């Protein structure tokens, strides 16, 4: 029976049937969300079904099939990845960079096929991710391996099973005996930004780009960490196939994959000849920045399988395929001036004004230099020739200068003493890398604009139609000063702005009204408290449950919130003790901003609060990062040096001077087993926290 999710006739009297129904329903919802890109139920509904299935499986473990959606949460950490030999090697692709390369490719192909004047090609995207082989036997996912060197990869099955886009069981009536699906694991740009925000909030290292984040997430020995990372997958190739005939063309293969329930990217086309290839390339190039994931080019494959076989291979790449790469995203240009920009927290960022240069499809005239120390470290001077990099949508940055090209009159950057916007003094605290305008948002319109733009942004109050330029106008014309003023705006004031028709003004007012119904987490995030990113705002909302409890929180109480350390706690406290901020909060509440209060106060246990640990030497099974995560999850702090304040030194093999110092100071010394026992006694699960550790990943998987 194909029971409808919402149907009252869904079986619930018989637990076995109910579990089967829940499994099917959850798998269907995963497919709708991750493969069809068309969610079928709200998240809360999905969670309810998921929890019901989990409870049923806990009561009747024999129900827990390997394709159950509950099996995507990750399992015990592996000591290492096993090696897997690919039955058919995973090949790489030849590259083309300009129109001539593509015309030459098409000519090579049509000449080799003889008498074929115009060849049909399947065109698709070249994802900036990690190539993977998925082995399905009788429709069940049995093994997943990285590309590795093409012949041998690593067994990452446990991690791959956590990716909801990947079906654990294939659908339909043409399920083969054996199928190797090849494709790419990647991370969407939005998910990458959220992950890095979480890394920042937790004081952890950020990932350089979505590809590194995807690679780092997939190459985790602890699949519970992978399960926390939003990874995606697109299928684009095939290895072994048994039990079903090979489809006659590449496009038919991808259609079949879709029928099997595998995710296939919808950005694909079948075109004819070199002209068709170049048209596809240009079309994707124009839309590249709007795609939700990063790509570094497109891929062309001769569409007909018999023709592919006829063409064969050269060394490790097929003759029938080519990657057409986008131009390099780095370029050389000259720094004409270095000016400073003022951010919403008053942060002063040096910005290089550049001689216009074409990088990765756009003309760049400005690039961030991050902060004064970076300018000195990279030794960038006005007049220098520099390398500019543009990665996806990220603000272009100056990577390095070319010292040989430095002119004699190159000038050093001098940090101004006064804010270029409001004239207030620029100050830089001793232990901070960032200089700031001391004007605050009352005096400094740049901070006002930044704060309002942040408040209205999608992840905060999500006020649609209230864009950055509109806010700039409203501030410049002194129509608004604070976020509370937004809710006092009327049709006349808005309609008087440049380029604002009455209909658009009405839309903005409707969006403002809609934004009043929000969540506590969005509201806290929207306030723009320093060091409070989205993840911290969520933690604060979850922990305190209502705004008044947060407003009344002491520093000690703030420190009890998961992942909040002294710097964040002091920043939150300072924000909520400033009378102007308190008045703003009250005005916003009075304007009608509301959320569901008292969603439950969840206080995570922090049994090791106040204990300082130092890790030294190599532990037998845990990495230092893992041990540190476990300690911090239990409320302990990890320090780099031993002192009288140290509570425990955790020592592994080859521990050196830190161990000796601990002995001389009489500090308690634990080995790994001792640490695990301590965590166990403290009631903490002896497993690394599933939160994030940024792992430096090399370009291991890239052909
Ligand atoms: N889209 C796509 N990416 N990609 C990468 N197709 C594709 N095919 C590949 C590779 C390495 O290889 C086969 C042509 C062998």
C-alpha cells in the first residue's frame, strides 16, 4: 500500500507495518528534498516522523534495516580508512581552456569517428567537489570509496551513508545486480557559509572553500561529524554494471539514474558540434555565480555510448570527454590607493583600489586587505603590482605582491587616526588585530547603515525588498536611525525615495509587517551583538528560552551556554547593559516583533567547568583535536601551556617538557584511558563532540 503521509489510514496499530511505512515516507521526503529539490513536508514534520521511527527501532532493534533513514546519523569512529581497489579505474579528464581548444576537441572526435560531420555531446557541470564511487548490489548501497589515485581509493561508506541525497536503496524496476555510480560529493555555498560561521563562533579554524569543507567532512574518521555537515551529491558516471543493459547514451544513463532515485544535476543539455559546446559554456558562465554550488568549468562527453567506446582512452583520460575550465580566478594588477572602509561594528578594513582587472569573469576594482597587520605581513604598498584572487562570490582579496615590480615611489599604507565617515578617533586595542571607529552607531553613519543592513538581512529579520541601497538612502536622508525606526516607516516616506514606485513601497511595508513574526534566535542575531553569529544566537535562544531571561543573565550564566566563552559572554553582557540597546529592544518589542516564548530551557551539562587541561604527546586513539573537543563539550578548557592553574595534563607517547613541568608542579597527569574514564565519570559520552574541527585537507582527491 502506498499510504499518504498525512492520511489517517497510515498504519499505526501494527509496529512492523508502521516502521515500514515511516521508512518509506522518510525516504520519499529525502528524495523530494535532496534529489528533486522540491521539499514535500516542513522540517518539523520530518523530524516528528524520524523520531517516531527511531523510537520504534529502539524498541524493536530487528526493524533497523540498513536502508533505514535513521542509519544516517553516523557510527563509531574508525581507526583509519580501509583501501578499496576500484573494479574499473576512475579516470580523470583532459582540459580545454579556450574556444580553440574546444574546436580542436570536436575536430579530433569527429575525425576519429570518421564520416560523422556533427557529433552530439552531453554537456554537464564540472563540480568543485570530491569524486566518489558508490557500489550498489541488488539496489542496496554496500560500499563507497573516494577516487584516490584512480585505481585505489579509501572506503568512506560510513560517511557517505550520512548524506541524505544519496539513496541507501535504489528505486524502480530496472535495478541492476551490480552498479558503480560515479559522481561528486560537494557542499552548497550557503551550507559552507553556515559551517564557517559555526567554526568562527566556536573559535575554530575556518575552511578555505566549499571543496575543502566537503573533503574535510568526508574524510572524517568519525562519521557522526560528517553527519553534521550538509553534503550533497550529483551522479555523472558509471563503473561496473551487471544485470541490466547499458543505456545507449550518456543522457539516457543520467535519465535512468534519476529513475533509480539518484540525484542528477539539472544543468545539463545535449548539443551538436563545437558551436553547441561553446554556447553551453557561455550560458553556464553567465549563470555561474547564481548556482548554489561552485563549479570550475563544464564537461563535454560524446553522447552515444557506441561512439564513446570507439574513441577509447588516452593514458588515464577518455578521448570522448573534455573539461572546459573557466579562466583562472587570479590576476595581476596595480594597487592605485589603499583606503579604509567602516563596517557595522566599526571595524576598519583597508581596501586596495586597483587598476581594473578581469578576474574569473568580472572586472575587479577593489579588493580587501583584511586588516593593518595583513598589509604589513604581505608588505603591500601603494604602487605595487599584486595578485588578486576572486573565489566564487567571495569579496576579491589581494593574495600577495610581486616585489620585483615595485616602483621606486611605492608608498606604505598608514592607518588613519580618524574615521573617514564620522571623524571619530580610530582605536585599536592591544590584543586585537582590528582597528575600530570609536563613534558607535549614534555618531557613525557607516555603522548605522551596516547595522541596519545586518538587521534586515535574510538570516536575521529577513525583510525582503529592503536592500542595502534602500537602507543607505534612508540613513543618508535621515529618515531612520535605528532598526526600530524601520517599523515606523510609512508609505509616503518610502515612496519619496529615488527609484521607489508606490507598489515597491507597499511591498517593503508588507515585508516589514511579515518580519514582525520571527524567532528569538533571528532577533538576537539581528541585533548585531559583536561575536554573536547565527549559531551563537541560536544557542542563546535555546538556552534562555525567552528574551527577559537573556536580558537578566549574568556573566556566569552566559558562560553556561554551550560554546560561549568569556569574550562572547562579556560582549553579550556589555550589549544588554547599554541603556541605548535596552531601549532599542523595548522599542522593537513595542513595534510588535514577537516569537514563541519559552520554547523550553535546555541546559547542557558542563561537569568539567573550571577545569583546565593541557594535552601533550601522541594519544593512542584520539587526535588532539578530538580530545580537546570532548573536554570542551564537558565544559573544560584546553590550554597550551602548563602552569599552577592547570588541573590536568593529558599525556601520550613522546610527551616532552610539558609533562616534566606538570610533574614538578604536582599537576595531576592522565593518560588517554584516564581522560576517558574522567569524562565517563562526569557523565559525558566518551566520544568527540560532533561539532566542528576544521581539518586541513590537501588536494588529495583532485585529478
Ligand atoms: N560532470 C562531470 N564531472 N566529471 C568528472 N562528469 C565527469 N566525468 C568525469 C570526471 C572526472 O570522468 C569521466 C568522463 C571519466
